[in-house]
C-alpha cells in the first residue's frame, strides 16, 4: 500500500511562525516567536517530515530566512521541505547544502521554465513543484497574480520533464478551514501520474482520513498548518490514526 505523509507546516515571516489567510500578507496571525522550537515539537510528536515556507522569500523572489531554515534543518531529526522565492539554481543549491531535504519550486515553474527544467534535471526527487490554483488556473508571486495556465496542464508538462512530486493548493480553501478540494487534488495526480501532496483547507482529522483513502490514486500526503495551531487537529493523534 502507498504511504501517506502528514506535513505539519511552519510559515516564516520576519523570523516568526505565522499564518496568513489566503496568502494575504495583511491578514497575519503570529503563532510562535521561535519556528525552530515549533519544528522540534512537531518532530517530538512523531512527524516524519516538516514543511517550511519562507513567506518573506516568496514576496522578495529570493530566500530571506535561509539561515533560520538551515538551523531548523540541522536541529530537527526529520527531513524538511522548503518553499518560498526559489528562482535560481544557486538558491536551490544553498538550501540543499544547508541540510534541506526537498525544495519547492512555485512561481518559477510558470515564469522560468528553463530554470525549472534544469533544477529537475539536476536534483530530481529533491524537488517538488508547488502548484497553487485559483479557479483551476495557476497563481504566482505569493498568489498575487493568476496565470493563464491550467493546473493540470502544468503538472503534465513538468512530469514529462522529471517532476516526481507536486504540492497542490486550492487557494480558495487555504486558511478558510473548509476542507480540501479532494477531487481537484486527485485530478492532478491522475493527469500527471505522479505523487501529489494536498495543501490548503485541511481542517479536521476526517479531512486527512479522506485524503489518505485516496493514496492509491496518487495523493501521497497533506500539509497541515492552521488546524494544528488552532487545536482543531491534534498532530499526534492524526499521525497515529493515519499510518
């Protein structure tokens, strides 16, 4: 049976652990002043992976919190995956050298195909492609802009170039605690024939159970942020429920 991984999420802005609503930098909640302590706690609860987002990097177009991220990667005893502002091969190399296990390419997957293909050719399975969609179309630049490329088309194109893992976010569900768009996630997996990690909208334990039931269809995991911080999902219980 295929495995299913729960990725507790840490969004970093100004060196702190925060959450935004639908990517809106004006709607920020600070949950912890020390992201490294949060990551250590997630690992202690049994998480097999930690998901980090450099929100400052996503906005700036280059990594900003890389020193903090490197410290987390070295201190936490589980692999970490990182996204946010990765636009050059040097940015990717720097994070991998700092101990990051997997990098996430988002905006550049649309705006700089040459770079994306070269990263996939060089680092293969250490790269995940983040596809953030608004009404089925890929959004870029921290969700500030919407492209004319359909999410499924992008997945098919990049799978052909070596992408093994996609992270799919339905922006309308992110931070809204409405549950994930399971059909859209499964459609990306089916279209690409690759593994897809669900992101955005996971609200209660049952959401994770429903996603995990589709693991044979290619849904290989879920990123959970706000639901953990607000106590709607108990991470330890979720990890024990979904094995």
